[in-house]
C-alpha cells in the first residue's frame, strides 16, 4: 500500500514538473509577451518576468520593444534639376503597440524597410541637388513624416531618419570642384581689391604728411634700404635723390659773405657754372647771381650827352663814317706820294 502511494506521488510530481516545463515562460525586460489561446489574441499583455501559459492551448509571442536600427539600401534616382544621384539612409524605429505590430502587419521590419526605400526615392525626385548636399535636416524631417504616416497603424513609431551619403557622378564632382574654385577665386579678388583700396587711402594720407615734411620721405627711403639690405642676398642700387641734396643744403650753415645780406632766395637749381666759371650757386636765383651789365654796352639815350652835344638821332648822318679799307688812317704818318705837287 505504501509503495503504491509513493509511486503515485512520484508520478504526480513528475507530471507537475513536465507541466511546469511546458507552461513556464520568461519575458525579458525589453520584451512584451502576447498570448494566443487557440489562435485568439488575449487582451492581456504579459510584462517582463516569469509567466505561465496553458500548454498546448496557449502560444506566447515575444515582441522586442527596443529601438531598431534599419539601414536603407542605396537608392538611385534623378533629382528635380536632372542630376543622377545615389542616396542611402538609416531609419531608427521602435514598437509602441505590440498587438498591432504582430496582428496588423505580417513583418513590421520588412514593411518599414520597404516604406523607407519608397519614401527615399520620392524625396530624391522632389529635391534639388543643393538640398541633398546642404539642406539635409529638412529632408530628414520630410522623410520621417513620409515613413511615419503608414507606420502608425502598424504599432511602430519612427524615432529618426538620417540620410547617410549622397553619391554623385565623377563629371558632376569635377564641375562642382571647378565652381567652388571659381567662387573662391572671385572672393579672393574682391578681398584683394578691397585691400588695395584701403592701402591707397593710407598711402594718400602718408603722401600728404610727407608733402608737409620733406624729411619724412628721406627717412622712409632709408627705412626701405634697411629692410632690403637685411636679407644680404642681393645687390642694392640706390640712386642719389635730388631732394636729399636740397635737404642737406638747407641743413648746412650759411657762408660768412652772405650772412649780412641774408640767405639767398631758393630757386631752381642750374645745371652748372656759366662760361666765365662764375655761375649762380646751386639752389639760387640765376637773375640775382648774374654779373651787372657793362655801361659801354648799353645804348645811348636820346638828348644831350655828357659833353652837352646833341646825340645823333636815328635819321641823322653818322659823324664818323667808316672810311673803308682804302682810306688812310688818321693816326698814320703821311707818306710822300710820287708825282704829288
């Protein structure tokens, strides 16, 4: 009798263990469980942890609630400005309604993938090339709305959509490179012209200052010589400026002979002394430095002269006419002429 009881207890324990093995289920933290009893969905959604079902009668379906990263294959299309491009993207989504994700659509992952590819081709056809390259944020938002609209009925929420890469033909890449180079060259020329304009204003101001102070020009010339001679790898040929001579002349002390009469007025410099070797000094006035005229060379005035005799006019005969080459000289002695009386 006791053996039969022990056998029954062991058999019941074994049956309970087998039942527990078939009925026990564990749902992870990032999952939710859906129970189908005889093919009918139970309204209760099993949370994470230990749960049990009726063996053979119930079937448990686990749904992942994590954010899924779904790469979208590269799609080739023609933009609105007739440029052929290849664009690939990535979609981030998650399941928010496990019952709809399992019941409303056969495979929500495949459905989201196909919807993302279709929406990406549509975005390519509606956008320009410049928008694909520089205005991706707006395109991402538009692509997200296009995918999220049908995915709401599937119990899926689109978290984010990003366009990863835009592949262009090689000819288009070269054209864009030439365009960028031309634009940068244009900006460089504008900046250079602006710099030249500002430099011209500064040079005009400097020229005004140097015109007021001629010594500033000489100092600037010496600074230029110092800057050029610092390299020590070239020969410097420096012309001697006339302005420096004038500057040295003004800085030199005046001679003793001219101190009583004051300094000679400055005038244009002459190229050298006159025929008699006494030319005007450098920087002086030629009219002031010329010798006084000879009184004998001056023409006689009209009227009585110094001896009280009237001066001959322009129409009066010459009192001392030229006797000619055959006439005897008045101062020569008289010679005896043969045949004279």
